[in-house]
């Protein structure tokens, strides 16, 4: 379709629009819901308050049950979070969904479409499944707003539970390999386990080679997408609170978190950890329990990303990023809210890429 040719320009337009968030004047108030892999976060254009509900979207998908198990808590979140935060009942409402819902669409497109229609009917919230490139644009806009002059690299790496994004001003790359989904893939590949958080350690030399080859295959198109001279800043906790302090302790004997990691240091740390059990690794690096299970797989993931981009180092700056300001400022998302039936028709034909088509070409509601 012709609108697909405008994809790159559309994402760049998002970034340019988000750069002026402070000057953006809303004709009416807006409420946005960030529906991530592990929960729902709500914000409003006329309030600094936010509200959050924990919902696990990935586990039922990995178990082959789709998202049906999440309907009741999702309806509750979309209905109650604005009340808890004190938002106006009259605001326009949009929910942006991301990696888990893209996975749900890939697994069962018709069921996902029906669920989106049900949620809108029950809550008055238009549920949009955002393309990976739009999610990346949101992430970079948020990083630029939060980090300011500390952001000196061309791209920001954000690792979530179900996916990762490498987001820049002019190019974005995304892959459904987040902390949990990558670990699960290793469990299935190396241990033939369906348990999402299986015990991977100890890992043999052959295991490490298989993991690295798997990442090289998954990331084969990354360099071409991002372009030359890509430099990275990692902002998410799997790196800032997991990999970075563990690598520094294992390679330098220092307990302070590192503000930069080298590919060589990560590889050295992997070699030191791979032959240990999970309990031995936990004792060695004194990492928080929430990071221990995924620590070695996170190191391999980060090493693979640096290999794919040809980067020798990665900057590390923790940032508490929220895509809510970018979603609230996304006029197209709210235009789709007003023409949601048309969006669902186009989603049925094109999946998440329906977002890139023009709401103005829909029949008037």
C-alpha cells in the first residue's frame, strides 16, 4: 500500500513532534495507557500524576493461551487507574500496546482483533497495537527528554521483558528479544525446557557458541537498519543494575557500577560465570535476586548487540523513562481513537502497520 512508503518519514515526524512536547497545546485533555509486557501505566495531559497496575501479558502467551487470561485485569486497569489518579472522566483515551500484543497478533490475529474490540466496548479506550518503529521513536524521545546533555551517543538501548529497542533520531531497530523472551528462547534451545525462567547454568563452551550463533542470526539485519557509526547508551535496569555492576566486579574487582562497558570485559565476565551454577554466580556477584536468574543470558544478549553493531563499548546511564508523554502527544493515535472501527478494519488487513495509514481517509464516524 502507498501509506507503507511513508513509514520512515512518519517515524521521523513523531520524533520531531515529540521534541516540542512542552509547547504542545491540547485542544482537549487526553489520557494515555502504556500497556507493557508486565503491566499498565496511565497518565494524562493535564496532570502530573500516574497510576500503575501489574499484569503479566507474556506468561499466558508463552503457554499458548493467548491474552484471554488478561482480559479482566486489563478492563479493571483501563477503568480504575484514571479514577485512582484523579483524571477527568471526559478526557479522550488511547491505550498503546507493544511487544506482548504484537506477539499475540502473530500467534492468533483474529483472537487479538476480537479482544481489542471487546476492550474498547467495555472501557471506552481505543487499544492500538503499535509498530516496533513507533515504540522506538517513543523511547528515544523519552530518553532525550530525561537524559538531556548526558545522552551523547547516536542511539539508546532499552531492554524490556519481551523486546528490545535501539532507538535513534534517524533510525530505530527493534526485536522481540527482551530479558525474559531471550532467556526463554535459550531455555527452549539449550535445555528443551518450556519453563520460562529455567536454570541455564552451568553453560558449556558449546552452549555459549550456540547462544552466540543464535543472536548473530537474530541480529543479522541490525547494522544495515541502524547505519554506520552506531554508538549506544544502555538505560534499562537489566544492564544498569544487573550486567554493569556484575561485569565490573568480575573484571576489575570493584563494586561500584560502571558507566561504560567494553565488549571484551563482557566476554571475560561471561567466561567466568558460564561454568558456575546459578547459586554460585549469585554468591560471586552479590546481585539482587531479581537479576540473578537472567544475569548470564543478559550478558550474552548485550555482547551480541555490541557484536552486531560493531561497537567496542556501550555507555551505561540509568534513566527512568516513560513513553506516556510521547503517547499523549501523538495526534495520530488519538485520531485513531475517534475512528476506531476503521482502525480495526485496517488492523485486520495489515496488523500493527495499520497505524501508519491515514485516519483522515476513513469514513466519518
